[in-house]
C-alpha cells in the first residue's frame, strides 16, 4: 500500500458515488429542480440559525436521524417549530422504541455528520435503508429549506421540486400530521 493510501491509516476510502454538497447541488440543477442555496456560517442547532433564516423564504426544518429497537433507520424531517413526541411516534409510524442513530451509521447511510442531518441526504442512501417521515406541514409548504449535506449552507426547493427530488432518490416513507399524531399520506 502507498503511504498516502487511506487504507494504510485504517481510514476507509471515500465512496466515489457519495454526493458532496457541491455534487448534490449540481445534481438538483441537472434535474431542473432550481435549488436556491445560501452559504453561511455553520449552524448546529435550529435555534442558532434564526438570523440566517429570517432572510430566506419558506419553511425551515429540523431533521432527526433515528434507529428503532429492531435496527430500522428513520429520518424525520419537520418544520423547525414542530413538536416531535419520540415516545408516541413509534406507534404512529409502525416502529419500535426510537433513539438517536449513531454518527457512524448517519455518515454511512446519509453521508452527513450531526448538525447537517437533512432530507437531501437521502440521495446517498443508495440501499434504501432509511424510512423517511415527513411532517405534513413540509409536505404542504410552498418552499422548504434543508442543509445540502453541510450545515454551512441552506438550500430552498419548491414543493414540486422537493417532491421530484424524493421521487428521484426513491424515498419511501410516510407523511405525518404531528399535531394529530397520525399518518396522512405515503411516499412511494
């Protein structure tokens, strides 16, 4: 092995098929989704980004990467001010007890680190291991905003463009009304 070979240091080589923020944005443009991306200082929690978000149209999101007792993976994307009851959600979506998924699994499946969890990471879930749970408020919003695989930017997509993105990546899952705690739609 060459000294600069990632395997020599015990690190795994980057997956050439894995999208980066730049290739994700390029792919969305190629699909005609017309994403609007704003680059900014890193934002790690919903509360930190209020000043940045104030100047951007649309609904901003919070995203939770979860694993249930049976090992199934879930990505919950909700409006930033939606209350998510993790104790009651399993009964609604048909899972077992939910807990936050480990960082290594987040990187492996979505290609993101904590602070950058995003529905746009579903483009990297080529084996479709993650079930997507979409807040009904996002499903109905005119514009939705997500991190494009980095917490140093926010990308806005129209409702139609986001639906096309989900269809393109083969996302499967449910649309949940978090106020009533019930499934109101299905994805793929």
